[in-house]
C-alpha cells in the first residue's frame, strides 16, 4: 500500500471532523422550525384512506421517530 502524502491525510481528517464541529456551532432552534401542513393530507371524507406519495424526504418528530415524508408524519400523529 502506498503512503498517502501529508496533505491528503490532513484533508481527510479535516473533512471528517468538519460536520460534527460545525453542526454543534450552527445549531438551529427547533422552536423556529415551521409546522408541517398536516391539514392538506387528511382525506375529505372519513371513509377515504390517506394515500401518501412514495417520496423520500425524511421528517423527524421531537420523540426521535423518523417518517418517510410529511404525509406519513401527519398520518401517524
């Protein structure tokens, strides 16, 4: 195995540490996040089923659960 040059090793270490360092510095205030528009995902009639799109845009709730998208989040609330 060939030895990596010092600059390459430094770059790899810095790029690995960049996310944890900057995510701690630039934390968002959860209270400022907008509420999802759950009203638009509810069916018009009570007999209708909710049909959520098969789109992956993960949404997390405050209890640590992750949903595939806003529709699933609103459906399980």
